[in-house]
């Protein structure tokens, strides 16, 4: 990603709110391919991001809310480094959507997950991260082969179709 894009992302991206799991290190940003991403919750708070391998159980990253931590996003460093930068940005922004959108955490519905996918892919377009179908495909590759989940994630092909409909190139 070029320095202009990096500056735009830093100025425009959103940050996440989190409470600290026992063995995680808290930060206010996540570095993806040299770009610092952050996320604001739906109530406008900037909260640390927790880098913890326990997030692998949630597919590599997960957002939530509880009384101890407040809003939070956990990310697995090994998972995020195992996927391409576009996919990592999509995964993070998808989780950011869960804390940035009202009623975005904990419902586990198909519409909640589809809204998070759409919000993430639109932010990537708006920030200039994706400008064409190849970049879109790289971003959505993180979920392309997903079978779906009981927590509301549709199977990969449906997620791709829904996310593509959110774009207007």
C-alpha cells in the first residue's frame, strides 16, 4: 500500500474497543501491510485491540462486548499473517463493523453478518484499498471457502455474492 493510501487509512479507519484477555497484549492499532488500522465503537470510543491466539477459535478475529472488557476485537497474529493483506484488512474491518454499527455485536444473525461484510468491503472501496474485481477477490478470499457458521455467517459463495452487491465501481 502506498504512503498516500496509508495516510488516508490512518485518518479514516476506525478503531476497536476491548478489555484485556489474560495473555493478550493490548494496542490501539493493528498493522496490516504497513498500514495502521483502528476502529471506533458505535458509541465513539477508541479501545485497544487485543492480539491473542485464542481468536483463532473465532476464525482468526472476533468482536464482542461484555461488562469487563466493554467493546473489543481479538485478532490472532498468526492467522492475520497467514492471509494476504487485502484479506487481513477485510477480516479486521468486518470485525470493526460489529462494534462500529449499532446492534452489531452478539446477535449472530445472517443480516448482522451480511451488514458487517458489506460495511467492511465498502470501507475498503472508500479508502482506495480495492479498486477492481481482482482486489475484491483478494479481500474476500479470507471467507471464500467458508462453510458458514451457527453464528450467522453465510457460506463463502453467498458472502462473496452479497459483498459484491455492496460495491459500485
